[in-house]
C-alpha cells in the first residue's frame, strides 16, 4: 500500500471524540472530600510542584503562574516567561469561537 492509497483509506475513518476529550486537571490535584480547605493529593508529581511553589487552590491563574515561575527561574527570566505565556494566552483566547467555548464548558457539566 503506497502513501496515496493509505491517505485515501484513512479519510474514510473520521476522528470522533467526545466533547470532553480534553480535561482540566487543576481540581483533580486536590482532595474533593474537604471543600472548605483543600489540600494537595499525596503522591502526585504535579501536586508536589505546586506545593513547593506555594500555590493554593484559590490562587488565580496569573498568581499561580507567577509563584510557580519565581520558584524555579531567576526573576528576570520568570518575568519574561510570564509575559510570553500571557501573550500566548491572549492570542489563544482571541482565536476562540462560540463552538470552542461551548466544547470547553461541556467539560464542566457532569453527564447524568
């Protein structure tokens, strides 16, 4: 089978994913038992990164990013990285349409 035939056959099988194929994992790093005071779940590599940077569940994205970067990078580098991330975030958000936003919101709605 050559490349052209492979591509032709491949086109007959579209990729089908649930709307929730991309998950936000921020809350999965915290115990759901105690909603008033959340603590990072043990034995979670991502959670240990947040613990050592002093990030809490109530921190905004910008504050959490700043704390994380300051814990692992020199101050000038952290500031430049934060600016680049914020620029990429603005560009990403500017490119969203209503269908994209609807798909992201569907991730937060539990199926009944």
